């Protein structure tokens, strides 16, 4: 009798999950929240939003290597303290090879290093808003080959940065690029 009751509870649990979407086991860093994006694939995709003090700073405790790569297609990183100068280390997100959208909001970087986007082979949308332009702060530099690592890029938003100049061949190889939003 007890085994039948357990089976019925398990069956009803699975039935509820199948009616409301996919049951998914996904773990994210503690300062990140995730939601599922239901598309027409067998398993859902995950959009992840992380609220951090800064990226690559001494105060930042977020371990981005804990982000699961299999389902993560979108990552938004919102920095709480735009006055703390951070650094996106080379290849620190490389394991997120299914990532299609990457956004940095209010994250104070001095540069987008050459290998900062290495490994993001499916990236289609990149937004970097440092907030440096509004506050007339230090300049934001783009490494000579940093954008060449994301050949599938379709949309690029660099508004709100204090970019003085771009590398000579910054957009070479970006044959899918449809729109850019330069600093305003």
C-alpha cells in the first residue's frame, strides 16, 4: 500500500511538471537567479542574471566557472558598484560555449581584453555598458582581436562607454553583424 502511494505521488509530481513546463535541475552561483526560456527544443534554455559588486575585483565572490554551460544561453551581469574598477579575465567565460547573449550593466572595466570573449562561439548579442561615459571617467579600450573571437555576433551595444578609438580591424570577421549601437 505504501509503495502504491509513493508511486502515485511521483506520478502526480511528474504530471504537474509536464503540464507547467520542464522539470529542470540547474545550479547557479548564489548571487545569480535563473529563469527558463521555453523554445521548441527538447530541453529548456536558461537565462541567468547575476548581481555582483564588480567583475574581477577583490570584492567579487562570484565564481562564474560554476555556471552550467549546457543550458545557459543568456547571461546578464549587473554590477552594484560601478566605481570599483574590475577586469574580465581572459577566457573566464569560455566554458559557456552555448551562450548566445551576454550583457554587462554598470560594470566598470578599463578594457575588453583580447581573449575576454574566447570560447563564446555561439554568442550573437553582446552588450557592454560600463557607465564611464556618463561620469566622464577613464576610457574603455577594446583589444585589437577581442571581437574577432565571437564570429557569430549579430548585435553589439557599446553605448555608455568612454571609447576614444577602436582598433583598426575591430570588426573584421564579423560577417553576421547586423546592428551596432556605438556610444551615444
